[in-house]
């Protein structure tokens, strides 16, 4: 399936030094669709050396030239949108329409950063004495390593790659072993448009071994990671050993608050569509639904009706609205969360297990539960599954305390028609991003990230590129 793709090091495709590979599985069929190299320590050292020499070459390219090349990468991604989207769907299961939208958003990242790299502004200061001038300039931090997850295997690597390159850094990317195809395609496009060898490198294989080796190298000065909180903490410890600059976007458990003045059916429709997007495997997926008691009955009915009506199947099939979970681990987690909730007294309004008529693949029905006990795992641990717990609340202070009770702080959402309520709630919610009457929080021009245990730093927009730069102060006496 991957043709000549493999490890991309110093501008060349190659296999692992010992020829070892890992299989890639189609989650809709549970069949092997390809294999990727398992990088050896020697391969990783080659990638680090390539990135080191690539950094020296790339940082010397002017911001205008870098921008022109990144724009050509964006154009290349758009020209191959269908091909890359098909890889995404085959590897991790999302419907083809969702995959195409993701690929288009990946191109937007390169386009935005092609211009943002030209807007890295320093500043000057007058000295306290005559003839003294101070200047502050920003320089690329150096060789960067990027670790991307499988749930958005085109968009999330693109955010990291485009930003690093726009800042003048070289990058070694490790895509998820479940879904590396989009990153392979981006590397191929970057090579075709003329990026210097070593500026953009790709390695695949065993995550723990690769992260330990790369982060432990003194060549690396920047680490960017998207993934779970526990893994993020491990990588943060590794990065701390070398005092490396980091930006981590970690897990979430996003509350949704539907206030009493909202339209319950309209809110339920938006909530259900957002919840079951990508089978719930979204870091900012709405995952705890607090509905004012006066709206609970119509909201629950509308939400459950949408869940029951969604068309499931392979993402390659026309009209499919939800595909399989990406791997067996997530399928087992879905069963475990639902069993735990129902054992504690939760009521099933829709779904609850494997859909009828589908005999293979990692499929789990869109599931809606109510009457969920406060101690249920699904209200405490990040779920990352297509299961929606519906809860009720009575007043503002109560729901804010419950919404903010967890150590997560990535995203939060609310539905209201009152500006005063919207502003008051947005101020009170402990989250890096808040959506008011809408769930679309990801765009190339705005910062993306969380507070508390949901991360450090931001990706995207003007703030995102700052995490790949170091400030240098220069004093001149004339």
C-alpha cells in the first residue's frame, strides 16, 4: 500500500537497517493493508544527523523563500487530497468525507505558516545612556522532534511540521504506527517542491524506543507531542533531562453546558453530530453533557434519536456517517466504560455494544446513557469513544463546579442565547478553548491547546510559531 514509502532520512526513502516491519491494519476489516519499517537506533542516529545538517541549511533560507516552499507544499497536498484522504480512511477508519476535510485543513496549516514565518518580528529599545541600543531578535530553536497520534493523522502532523519549518527549524517526525500514510505523503511532496535534504525527516516504529532515543539526543532542542496525559508526562520527564523546549497538546474531557434558554433540539443535534464525529476519537470531543433540568427530556430524546439513526460502516462506503474505532484497544475500552456505567445504574438510551449486522471490524454503536453515577469511570477518565453521558444541572455555580472538577482543561462548550450568560460562563470555565453555540475550535489562524493537565504551549496561529523560537537580546554600544 505504501509503495516506496518507509523511513525518510536526508531526502531519501529507505527501509530499516535490519528490515524489520510492523503491520498496518484496516480497522473496518481487521486485515493487514501494509507494513512500515521499525527504525533501529542506527536509523534514528542517521535521522538526527540529517536533521542537524538540514537545520544548518534550512535556517539560512530566507523567510520569503521558506514561505514560497511551504505554500507549494500546501498546493501539493490539495492536488492529492483524494489520494491522501483514502490513506487516512483505510488506516484509521473515519468516513472519507471527514478524511477529505482533514486533508484540506492540513493544507491550510502549511498555507498559513507560509505567511506566518514572515511575521517573526523582533524589536529595539533605547538604552539608558547615549550610544547604547538594545535589540531583541527571534531565532529558530533548532532540531525539533514531533510525535503525532492516529486520530487525525494528516492534520496533527501538519500542524507540527509546518510550524517547525516556518520558524526555520528542521524536524524529525514520528507519525502514529497505525496511520503513517499522510505523513509519508507530506514528506514526498516536500521533497518534490525542493525542501533541502534533512529539513524534514520521518521515522516509524516502536513509540517508546523512538521517543527515548530522539529526546535523549543532545542534537534535539525542541519536542512537540499530541497524545494522552500519561504519555505526555513521560515525555516531559525525558525532555527535562536536556532542558528542551516543549509544546504538548494532551488529553481532554470536554464539558458541554446547555443553559435553560437554549433550544434543546437544536443543541442536541449539534452535540450529537460533534460527539460521534470520528467515532468520538477527538481530543476536544464533547464528552460530558450537562443539560438544564427543564430541557433534559427533549434534549435526551433528540440526542438518542440522532445516535440511533447514524449510518455505520467502512469509511470508504458512500453515505457512512461513523466508521469503526481505530484499533482493538479503543473497542475494548468502549465496552468497559459502558459496562462500568450501567453497573452503576446508568440507563441506555441508544447503542451500548456492537452494531447488528456488522460481523468484523472494530465497530461500536453510537451510545447514549443517562442517570450516570458521579463515580462512573466515563465521567472521570478521558473516554475517546462514541459514548455520550447525559447529565442534569439546576444552577450556574453548581454546573461550573462540576465542569471544572477534573484535571483536564482542553476545551469546553456551552449553548445559550444570552450574551451575559455566554460571557460569564466563558470566563468561569477552566479550559484553553471555549466554543459558544459551536464545536469547531480548530483553525490554522487560532491557537490550539489546553490548561491544567491538558497541555503546555499552543499550536497554530501567531502563538504557535513562538514555541519554535528563542529570543536573543543584543546590546550594542557605539
